[in-house]
């Protein structure tokens, strides 16, 4: 029997549900949050661009097969409109260390939500490894050694 999808009344509600689903490794709950169309996009840290509901689902299925993720989010910036909301956050992911000592990996993430007739749904999740402050300082200095580029 198909599950009833929850109607999320705000971008904050759906973002909270997204990270709760990751922490419980609940693929069905996670995918209930995504818009059910072929224009959704997901980019995991260091991974390729994944497009379309089915392929996004398969990418999360693979990630969650290793078990629940322990993530703390730090909101950085939000741009919210009537039908679209963009959230830029830091994900602090707790990883098991080789000697049993947990290690925190910081990830820059952007989540985009769109409001439709069935409430808010995720349409994009883009995450990439965050540079630590020492790496950022080195990158900032190297920027002056070469001509600027636009992207």
C-alpha cells in the first residue's frame, strides 16, 4: 500500500524532516520529501551530478545502506520566496574514526525547496567538502598568483 506523503507547510519543516530521515536511514521517508519529477538534482560530496527522481533515489539508497548518518546542521544563509526557498548550510557529519574515535567532517550544502499543490518538496541538494580554515587561507593567497577567472 502506498504511503501518504506529509504536506510540509514551510521550507524549515521539510529541511528538518530531510535530516531526520538521514539520521534514521529511512529511504522511504527521505524520498517522500523530494519532488517526484525528472528535474530534481542531487550532488553528493565528491560525486557526480545525479538527475531525476529514480537516480536520486538510487544514490541515497547506496549511501544509506551503510547505516544512519549523524549530522548537525549550521544554517548560514536563506533566500525565501513564495514558491522557492534556497538554504545554504554547513553539515557537520560525524564519522567513525579508525580507532573508534569519532571525526567530524564539515560539508557545504545547498538545499532548494519548491512549493507546489502538495506543500514544499526538495528539488536540489548539492553538497561538497568544506575546506578547513588553513586550506582556505592557502587558497585565498594562491588566488593572487594567477589571473582571475569567471565561472
